[in-house]
């Protein structure tokens, strides 16, 4: 089994998403966060299930598309590191630093 490692920026992304959605519906916010986390959990068994991130030249940087969100992760030996959870409308190349350049 592959170990899942959540980075601090990725956890902060989830908290911000939940806070933003909860302004309109706490119930829907909880449901979205649960769906995002469950999608990440599948990486324990299937770390290659995401696609390569088109904006990154690193083949180990991959993403899952869930609802309108992109879960950006990096494959490592025996682990998957969750780097960011961003809305699909955001341009990753304009984010400074890019999620995959964070350590």
C-alpha cells in the first residue's frame, strides 16, 4: 500500500474550500470535502490513477479531477504527497510558487 502524505498547503486548501462553500451551505461544504478526501484515499491502492499535470514537466506530478477541483500530488517511493487542492478555473502557471515546486 502507498502511504498518503498531506502537505500543510494542501490541508490549508481544503480548509479554505470548506470555509468558502460553507458560506452558502455547510452541508454541501462537508460533502465536497468528504468527496475530495475519499478520492485521495484511492491513491493508497492506485497511485497512478491520476493523470499527469499538463503544466508540469515532472512526470511524477499527477492530479485527480474531482467535481471542479484538481488534487495535485507527487509520487514518491512508497508514498504519494498531496501538494494542493485547487479549483479547476485557476491557472496553475500563475500560482507562485507552483504547487509542484513546494517541498
